[in-house]
C-alpha cells in the first residue's frame, strides 16, 4: 500500500447511521481515531439529528438530509477550530446521532408518596402512576444533561432516570397547582392533559425533551381520605336532605316497621329532626326561623373546650393535622413550618401553626 493509499484509508468520507433498533436514543459515530476529510458526506435520515462536538464543545447541528462538509455549512465548527480562510486539511470531531421520533408507552410512578397540603384534609399523602410518550427536541441539552458521552444510549438505561426526574417534575407541578385532593382523586383522566403545559416547559429547559402525552392512570390516597371522599359522594347522591328525611319517614310509616310502638317512635324522631332543621337560619323546611327554647335554670353549663397550650410539640401538631409525626418533622426541617429546636426537641408556637395553615 502506497503512502497516499494509507492516508486515504485514514480519512472518513461518509458519515451515516442506519438505525435498525427501536430503543436507541443517541449513538456516537465510531471514528476509530480517523479524521474527517474536507468534502465528506454527512447523511442524516428522518427522525435523526447529527450533532458535532469538538474538544468538548458543541459545534453544528444537522437535520435530515445529505450534507457536504465544507466551510460554508459548518460555521460553528469553523469558529471553534479557528479556520480563518476555510479548511483544506482533515479534521477530527465527535459526531453524535440523536433520535427525534416519539417513544411511546413509557411507565412512570411515585415510588414514595407525595406529601401535599389540601384545604379540606390538611396534609395528605398521594401516590400516582401512569404512562407517557416523549421525544428529544433539543439535542444539545439532551446530550449535555441526560446521555452525556455514552457511545450508545438506550431507552432501557434511560427509563429509570427519566421516571425519577418525571416524578420530581410531576410532584413540583401538583404542589404548585394546589389542586384539591378531591379533584385529583376523582378526575385524574383530565389531570394529564392539564399538566402537559406545566410539565413540558420544565422538561424542555432541563433535559431537552417534550412530552407527546402524559396519562395519569391512577391516583391513590390513604384509606381515611378515601372514606371521606366516599361519604362526600354519598351526601351528594342523597341530594336535598329535607326531601330525603320526609321520604324516609313516609316510607317507614307506610310499612309500619319497628314493632309495637314503632310508628310512635318514628313520629317522635321525625318531629325531633324537623325541629332541628327549622331551628337553623332560614328554616330548612322553608318556614320562618324559630328560636331555640330557653335553657332550664337547673341545666348544667356546657363544658368549655380545654385550653390549648401556646407551645406545641411535633406530636401535638401531628394530632392536630391528622398526619404522621415524621411529616411534621419534614416541614419543620425545610422551613415550611416555623419552629424552635432546643437540643434535639422541636417546639412550635400556636401562631406559627396558624400561619402555616393560612399559607
């Protein structure tokens, strides 16, 4: 082999990637220490972009098509390389191909519950899972923040990382949206579409990604919150309480249930309920308001509520909010709830707790 044949064999004339996989996100062209000759052909297929990197700095990005590598169409690389009058000699640079098609059916889920503040239930733990579709929209950001210098970055090694990052962004979005737990737990079919405009700007800026769809398949809350939701749904199904009470009374009287004296007992109960409803402002039965009968002189005074200390412990706050003590310690540590740590013990003032609940 002559010297010119040897030199020619050390030059790269065609750069391309024929992707036959369905799980590759990025792939580095194997140059094997070869240099790229002037006028080399760069072939970029559909759903691909080619990103040049020179000495650790991002160069030019090429979309689908056939490109001839000359000074005119690689201005960024020319600037990095320092060619003043164009390049005639071969040059060396890394070429990364990034897949830009949509990757569908990826799973996400919260490995740990999300602690969120709710107006109805206080501090609540929420779990969620579902699926998402995504694609790469910014090759430079993706290579810098996600793939790095991996020569063959696959979806399998990316899913765990993406799942944790997506859950982090989801947690942040849910926390800032201040959606009521009742809305999340009963309308999660609409939640994914509503969160897309919140999630995409964050993912684009941080990772160079964009979600095509974000589906929330299930949102679960603690059993006690589920029971509260069921009770509230039952109350909604009953409708007007006045009509429901009258229906129950009429049905019971018609059937004559309750054995001897049953009818009289039902009438007494019905009369008592009617008095209570009429005593309310405006009268639930539609009549005028009535005043409560005077309290007999011999009746014992109603017991007053036990005074609450102005200085509370984390256990006191946990009982008051209906959460675990660890949850209270967590919000004390991150500063959401103001408290004073004396030695290894926390003390919280009543005013600090009130400020926390109002925030």
